[in-house]
C-alpha cells in the first residue's frame, strides 16, 4: 500500500495559495456593514484596502459613520465575510522631519 509523504513547507518560504485563496478580493465597509460610500472598490490585498482607507482619511474630517471602516473578504461562493468590524481606523502618524 502506497502512503504519500506529508507535505512540508519551509517556515520562511513562499506561501502557496489554494485556487480559492488566490482569487480573494477585499472591500471596505462602513459603520452599518455596507460597502463604504467613498471607498467602494475591490482590492487585491488587505494592505491595499487599508492603505486606500488611510489615504482617504488623511487630511479629512469625515463624519463618524464614514470614519468607521471595516473590511470584508470574498468567499469562494461569491458572498462576503467580515474580517474587521467597522471602527475608527487608527494608525501611527509618520514622524515629521524638519
């Protein structure tokens, strides 16, 4: 009887994605879990989506509902799953260099 060896992946090696994971998309949502009215796009990564939100918030004083930003990921059946509940997006400000 043939028994396949377990698949070993290096800890710091490349991440192999399944077919479903490779096709994932992300979107930003507002305080009521709807697509964000100003940031309603599809993003290829969490970093891209959050970066877009940070860029939009930079220099604005949005309403409380608009400033509460969450994140959803697409599922293999076409639905969306919340992975970050809407809340104010807090991030450290870059240091100012004179």
